[in-house]
């Protein structure tokens, strides 16, 4: 992983444009393929507050793509993989996911 502090201001803008553009490309492909199914599906989305791979801005774009009324976006402690596998994941993601699913289960 390349640390963000090695980028100068111009390359930082290029990097952010690339990651935002790539994320939107993936989101658009996802949207086209699954749109009709996702309009009725609930969504709980997490983003790491220290993610060096996917910015919060890019992560939030999923909320624009998914048209379901029951959707929620949460920023939690951790980096890219740490969101689900880090030591704080049990408290901030696993438990929250279980509660969220339980409220929607029959």
C-alpha cells in the first residue's frame, strides 16, 4: 500500500479522480446488472474512516445508486479490510449488522 503522504498535491488529485472514477465505473456496472432487484432490497453499507483504498466520498456513492427506501450508510473505525476484520469490527460492524438484520427478519 502506498502511503498518501508520498503524493504531491497534483498526483493526489489524480489519485482521487482515478479512485472515484473507478468506483463509479464499478457502481454503474453493478447498477445496470442488478437495478430492478435492488430497488426493493434493503441496504446497510459500511465505510472505514481510515480507508486508504476507497475514499468516503466514493463509498457514499452507493447510496445514490441504490434506489431502495430502506438504506443506511455508516462510517466505522478501520481501514479497507479492517472494517470487517479489524479488532473494532465486532463492536461496530458485526453487532450492528446482526441488529439491523434482526429488525428486518420474520
